[in-house]
């Protein structure tokens, strides 16, 4: 019998607020990297100081970005 606790994905992502994260999205060949400002119950995310990464290289600065939750494949914390 499992006696631990269950952590839902939105709780885990909300715990990353204030941290740098990388976001992979459906149908995109690029990754977004920025500071997670807000995450809601639908996993819509607001990133600040966002950059676009293509083939491991930062290609352009995007600034403030809103990402719709149903377009997200992966949210990965960045260890600096």
C-alpha cells in the first residue's frame, strides 16, 4: 500500500515560480527559457526574460511571454 503523497503536475510547476525553466512546446523545434512568474491551474505560464533556444544555442531574446498550457509538452527547471 502506497503511504506517500501525490503531487499533481500543476502543484509541481507552481513550486517552480521564481525559478528559471525551459519549456518545450507541441510542434516547435525551439525551446523557451525564462523566469517563471505565474502558473495557473491550466498550466498557462508567464515567463520573464525569455530567450528562444534552437539546437542548443540562444537565438533571440523575447522578453515577457505567455504560454498556453495545452501547448506545453515539458517544463524543466534549469540548474545554474
